[in-house]
C-alpha cells in the first residue's frame, strides 16, 4: 500500500496473491515447463531417444536441463512471465475489491452511525478509514478539507478504524460519542488542529471546548452503538484486506494509503460522471 499506518508489518508486494510469492513462482515455472515440453522436442532433437516403435520421447532429465539452460540464457522470459502473472493477479484482486465494495454499499455509504462531513445530501460519497493517531491521516486532512470546501456536492463518511492501540480506540469512541450529540465535526477539527499527545485528558478537554456535554459523552462512549460501529468497521477493513490507515473509497475504487489532492479530486469527478 502507499504511505499509511499499519497494524502489522507489510506482507510484501505479493500480499494479495493467494498462495504467496513462492507458490506463484512455482506455478509460473510449471507453466513455462509445460510450454517447453511441447516446444523442445521439435527444436532440440538431441534430447530425444528412439524406442523400438520408432517414437521419440523426451527424458525428464534432459527436459529439465533444457529448461534450466534456456532460463539462464533468456532470463527476460521468466521476468516477463512473472510480470504478466502479477498484473493478472492485481487485476483480479481489483475486480474482487470492486465487487465487494458494491456489496457493502449500505454498510459503507449508508451507515447511520458513521460521522459525515461535507454535504450530508451530496451526490458523491467519499469514505475514509481513519485513526486519530495516524500521522498519514493528518497528512491528508488538508486535502479532504479542501475537497469539501470546494465541492458542495461531496459527502465524506468517516469510518473509525482505531488500529494504533488503546489510545486510538479511546479517541474513536469519543468521536463517535460526539457524533451522537451532533458535534462530530467540531470535535474532529479541534483534535486535528492539536499537535500534542492525544491522551484521555486532552481528548476530553477538547470535547468540552467543542461544546459537548461530558457526562453524556462518557455514557455514549460505552454504548452498544459505538461498540458495534467500531467492530463492524474493523470487519469491513479486514474483508477489504486493508492493512492500515488511511484508506479511501470513492465509487467502487479503493485507495489503500495516503494520497494527494489531485488523485482524490479525479476519483470524485469520475464517480460523479459514472466512470469508476
């Protein structure tokens, strides 16, 4: 993924490929060997032996040696095969992701418990998976503010995905409780403008300064609705194979990681015109 905060170390460039890179290479080599098995008997007569019936057979040992020698002489063939296989797997994963996003449309865009920024009735919805302690979420915050300010038809749904420990979970609970009082945006802006450590005391102080009733806030933080929202968002993130924050969905397109304003704007424009 692009820049972002992760729960676990990245699995590498093949993390979305079933079976992993070793199995993939084995599959490519097997396919390559099968191809050679049909090609080599015609082009390498030295590898054949004649039976009593006069039929030419290729010995396993000779075939393996021929494949070995050919790959050493033409390594670009194997590199090209791996590249093509990787592209096919990425395309397959992207199509699966789009289908999954479409099936989760109500949970993503229509979630009544998720905070909404921008125009609640906007014609385009951008979904952000977010953690208050993630520096990359802070990095893209100005882009989201600019989008919402300049595009009055944009609706931003904030999915709380607290992956960076207990402090992240506490901040997510405060944010969702603030949303119950209709003051999520005030609390969110206050937190995002703060550069100090976001401990519990600081978060509660910011909530009070944003006009929230603290007694109700503390009660709502432990409500079943807040528990269910965080649990469901985590389940969706797992289904989408998200390994960290931020991540964005616009239309059926998933952007796993921090990105720039131009990319987000392009995705919004494509969604508005039905091209993604």
